[in-house]
């Protein structure tokens, strides 16, 4: 999940809804100020990266070789 505040209103977005994603999250921002969340997906033991794009969130599996992170 990613939360941001705009004009005094908080908005919560789901960055990755697959399986049991979201473990051990790390937040960073790219050069354009867009949020990126690296996180662990527990069901498949994947390390994943979710990035906010204009059309919503995109997620990639960075490593799928067992327990990572």
C-alpha cells in the first residue's frame, strides 16, 4: 500500500495486490518524483518492485529464487 496526501485529503493505493505481497517494504522516489516500493511477496518468495505510473501501478519480479530481501 502507498498513502499520499493532496489538498489535505489522504489517499491510499494498493501497489501490488498479487498473493501475499507487501512484506518488508522499502519506499523510494524516482527522478520524476514517482513512488517505487520494493517488497517481498511471501507466497512465491519473490522480491518485487512496484512503481507508480500515470495509468496506475506496474509491478515487476526482481528475483524469484526463494527467500530474498
